C-alpha cells in the first residue's frame, strides 16, 4: 500500500478529501483519521438526520441492525468504527459491557457526549491492529470497512474477537454508492476518465472501496463464521434531490411519494427469502453480512452456509 499524505479539509459520505501519495507521509489510516476528525462536526446530521431521505435511510439501517443483532441480553459487545455513536446505543441496550472503537479522536468525543453510559467505554485505535485479548458476544461495524485497506484482516480477526456462540454484523456500501458523493467524480470525472482510457493508475486518493458481496461473505466463512446471511440495507437508487449529494432525478415535490414507494419495496424485500434479498442487492446502496461463531460443541459439525 502506497503511503498517503494527510488529507486536507473534506467531507465524508458526501465528498472525501484529496489524499496525495508521498514518500515520507504517514499511513493511509492517519489521513482517514484526519478526514473523519474534520467530518465529526457535521457527519451525524448530514448522513443520518438532515432531511427525509437520510431519515428513511437511517430507519432502514436501524431496522436491519435490530433484526441482525437479536434482542440480547449479552455480556459483551464491540463496535468497530463507532463514529459519533450513531448505532452504539443498540449495543448499550443489549450488552452489559460495550467497547466502542474508532480511529478519530473527534468522532469519539462526539460519541462520548451522545452515549453517556457507564458500561460503554470508548477507545481510539485502528481496527486492523486491534487486539484486546478478549472476545465479545456481539461485534458490529457500520459503514467502516470500505475505508480500511486492511478490511480482510479485520474480518479475519472475527475468529478471535467473536465469542463462541456470538454474532458479528457488518454493514458496508455497494457500488451503487459510487454514484453518490465524490465516488462519482473520482471514477467518472474528466481526469479519471482520461486515466482509465489511458489505462493509467486510478486516482490514488480514491481510497474508499466497495467490497464485493462474495468477497466479504467468503472472508466471514474463512474466519469460521456460520449461518452467514446477506441482505440489502439501504434500498433505493441515488435519485433524490437531497440526501448526501445525490443525482437530482426526483424533484423535491415528488420526493415524499417516491420515498414512501421505496419504503414499501424495502418492506416487501425484507419479507422475501434468500433469493429475493440477493436479487435486490442490485438496487441497494449498502448491504449487511452477519454470521455466528459456532458454540464450542457444535464447532466441528457446523458448516459455513450463506443464506
Ligand atoms: C462513515 S463513518 C461511520 C460511523 C458510524 N458507524 C455510523 O454509521 O454513523 C466511518 C467511521 O469509521 C472510522 N474508521 C475508519 N477507519 C477505521 C479504522 N481503521 N479503525 C477504526 N475506525 C475506523 C472513522 O473514523 C469513522 O468514524
């Protein structure tokens, strides 16, 4: 991995900043920590609260997490990349002790302010090198892996992080989200289009990756997880006027009915079986993979199944 310079002011999930490879700069995670430090002042509102579009997306994500985490109670839980603590309360409600990890000190400040619970501890660190020497009954990570070059190492660590019988739930983006935010300009902007045509290396600042479903599920299986489930999280094409910089194909006056239709389709898909869920991934902006670590006795008998 090429070393990256510190990133200048930027927007996350809307417009990540430039990262320029240099010879003497810190690792990519240092740049990402700076970007998210800067994003901490607006991220939560911009991404999850600002308007009806993102509120629907938040509701969809919340529903998937509630269903995939189960109702608890459990002993311990870990959140990887808690950001401003958007989803940490879901773990705090289920677990007697929660560890919430993030790379960005300023995101952690926000999370501490948002989730003031004694049984939740916040830690600053890089998940790719996180080795707490203990296991957790629940491990959750929402919209983080796409920013981590060593995402495979994090998933491989589930073997040591998830307690026997415990569950892991990961939400990450699909290529559809390339059409939102800077992904669009980074892939299809004139400079990058020319780069692609000339078969030059793509913009090295485009560090945000979209993890193919089959690679993530395979990584889950290799980490010894079983009962692996895949499902769409945020459904809907990037067609709304508002949201986090999306294509304005649906004008503001048509937004409400379009959102209601999206929600209806989302609920319909949620009731479908494995095939329907997998097919609808084409229209998903993000997807979830969850799995269970076999309890000790059924370890040998368990097979890594994907549904
Ligand atoms: C897009 S935000 C998501 C925050 C939160 N999970 C949510 O959905 O609102 C991604 C978060 O992942 C954190 N992050 C990125 N790379 C990380 C890493 N290697 N280790 C730990 N946290 C990381 C960032 O600092 C940021 O807070």
